C-alpha cells in the first residue's frame, strides 16, 4: 500500500449528503475481486448517461477536476451497504483523501485499509474547503497527516483528529497484509518452536 504522508492536490467539490456506496460504485461492477480498473466506474450513474456518454456537469467530468486527488463531500458519506469496492474505486480513480463532516463507520474504516485518508471536520470548516474547491484546478489543498492539518489554497488551516494506529498504518503504507508481514520473523520463530515442541501437529 502506498504511504500517505503529505498531499497537495486539486480538491473536487461534491456538496451532496448521504452519498451511499451504491452511488460510489453501482452493484453491477461488484463482480470483480481486483482492486484495479474500477476508477472508470466511480460514481457511474452520476458521471454517465444511459448511452455511456459523460455528463458534462458532473464534477469529475469537468476538465479542472479530472486529476482531483481530494474529494470534499457532504455528511454521512459512504453510507449504505458495506462494499469494499467503494474505496477501491475511489483509490483507483486517484483520490487519496476525502473530507466530509461524517462517514458511515464501515466505509470509514475500509478507507484506511486502502490507502485513503478520510477526514472528518465540522460543517463550517467543510463549507470553507468546499468553497475553496469550487475555485478549480488553481486552488490546491494541502493535507499533512503527520501534522494532522488541512490547509486551503489561501493558507487557512484546520486541525483534524485521527486514530493513532490508523495514522501509523497510513504513514507506513501498511494494510492488513503489511501489518502481518511486518511480524514475519516473529511468526517464523513461533512456527519453528511449535514444530519442535509439537511435531505431531
């Protein structure tokens, strides 16, 4: 998993509440078990019409937001069914950070496991970031995980809270497999000892 330390990038505004996981990645795209390739279908029903053509007014279809790495959204982001494909699609599109007033718990935790930093801020601070994001590609937002701050293009900074263990995992680029592999020596030592003490197992 790619480390998340400090990110400066374009923020796309999505001022919509209750964006559920079916809106993030519709059910017809859940057949795959691969994490790659889902970015093209992120927000599929909002991005494309019935003929598969891009809807020009949707934020991620606008030229200034095609390279967005940060998404500023409304409250209760990621609600609905607990599909891990949702953060897969977000990450595959290139978004590394989401900023919203609140999240659904399962989606929130899945983000960390997939290298995405979900930041919860008070509504009034999200409103400031939303307005900043509406400036387009010239407005760059900086997210500093080590310092736990989000800074607007105008230099206004907001502090955010994050669980210490989740922060450590993002800074080190450790998903569940990475955490296990970090203890490979201890696991090997345990298995060798167990094999000697209980050869019948």
